[in-house]
């Protein structure tokens, strides 16, 4: 095993350990990743991450979000989605609710991407309650055909 392969394997192991710890973060109010209520609140927005040979794609479920409140940032291999889901103006006072399951407030979600991306070519849109993000892979992350 050469040194580059060992470094790559250690980096991959580091990311897997980070992901495992992300799933077991205590749900104290100051440590929550999102505004969702409950002891076992899931990260918000819920995402699907997939890719092909040229791009990574993120589909984040975020109904009722004002697209102007969204902020997407990429630093190295980390994508952060943040924003705010505002309460609709209403004549109903908060103390009048018997049940309020549609949470509102600020949210932040950071995910580690499996490959490096070209940060200058990222595109995003908000459509039908989904945040759709296309991230082109960096040239060195794309598979190469090697002639033998």
C-alpha cells in the first residue's frame, strides 16, 4: 500500500466516524441540528444524495420555506443548508393550539460529500417544496479510463 492510498483510507475512515457521531448527537436544545420537536428529532431538511460520473445531486425536502431565506455553502467536502421556516401570519394565538406539528424556526444541516466538487459550478433551485442542488464533481474526482 502506498502512502497516498493509506491517507485516502484514513480520510474515508475519519468521515465514516464523523457520520456515525452525527447520528448520535444528544438532542439537548443547543445541540439540535434542526427545529423539529421530540427526543429523537431527525436532521432537517431530510435529504437524498446521489450521483453519476459527472455530478452529485441533493434533493432536500423543505416544504413551506421561503427560498429567499435559504443559504447554501460548501467548504471542502461539506455542504451546509440553512434557512428559516416562518410561521404563516395568523389570527390564532400560539396558546390556542391543541396540536401544532408543523414546526417553524431556523434550521441548519451539514452533510459531508463523498467526493470533491467544483464549487464554482454549483447550481440550486427551489421547486415544489424541494431544494434541488447540482454539484459538478471536480476533475480529479471523476473516474478516468486508463488504457492498458
